[in-house]
C-alpha cells in the first residue's frame, strides 16, 4: 500500500457474559493521546483523505474468523461502504493492518482509496489496498491510539483486544456498531461495554436489530450497517 506520514509520535441484548460491576477503562497516556489528537487533526485538516465533516470509521475484529459467514459479511459491508464512499459519503475507514477482519474489509472496500492502515513507525501493512499512516512507537502504542481516533467503531467477532479497543472508544463517546450476530466480544464477551448494545438515537430500531439477527441475510445486515454509519454523528472529543 501507499504510505503517508502523520507527524512525529511524541437494541439487541448480547448473549455473552456481562461486564463485571465497576469495570472501567484507564485514562490514556498523555503522549499517546497527543499522538491520537494529531492523527485525527491531520485527517480532518483538509488533507486528501477527508475534511472536517468526514466521519472516521474504525474497523475492529480478530485476526482469524470464527464463524462460517463472518468473512462474507465483512466483505459485503466493505463493498457497501466502499460504494458509498465513492459516491461522496464523506467517510474514511481505518484499520490496524491486521489479518482477518481488517484485511478482508480493506481489500473489498472499493478501490481502497478511502482506507487508511494505522501502523507504528517503521512498520508497513501487507494489504493490497489502502494507504499506510503512522503513529506510535510500538504495536501496543498503536492499539491505544487506534482506540482514540475514530468517530464510530464497527466490531466483528473478537477477543480481549477487540473489547479493549471498544472500551477505550466508548469511554470517550465514540459510537460502537457491534455485529453481535458474529459472536465473541461483539456479542458481549470479554468485558465488552454492555451499554453499547443499546440502540443509539441516530440509528433506527429496524436497522439496529439486524446487527444481532441470525435470520437476516448478509445483504440485509450490510445495508443496516451502512445506514447506521451514514447517520452517525462525528465526535467532538478532540476538537478545539
């Protein structure tokens, strides 16, 4: 993939177990938060990628698919969102350059021009599509920054690391779109934030229930994700 610098680093009820009472997400390291602020600001500052009104959509999921239809669902969602981006939907999509869910999304999202792969410095993704951007001195730092830059996070399957990113994003007001039909963290396991399964005001009930429905077709769920993402407001957490 191409590479772009981002500046120096200084309401379907889930079936899984609920989070323990009092579970919380620690505040991010100030240096990593500053890096996230810089990435977000540069993506919103009139670059070729987006402008200040564009929604940053982060794709979160495991490195291996656990359910038979999860990969096909991710590909269907990527195609829908890629088509919307090509029509000028004012959205960009961010991955961490990981195999599995993120790779399937990136390589099926139109021509890849709306996909950014957030990598630590001196690392590159192996994706065939998308542009690499850089922040953080390690993969762990990059993971923290990833949880701080998006307006909305689409989650598919996943384990503890997916839940970690979801908790960080949710704690600062970013929207979560958990595909609970895929199981794992996205269905409430591993201390995934439980109130994220409650329908947000900007989503319709009809679309929200399709995230959990095992009876819905892949196309129906993909259409629901598209509608929810297009309706999602941009967060203002890092602005100003």
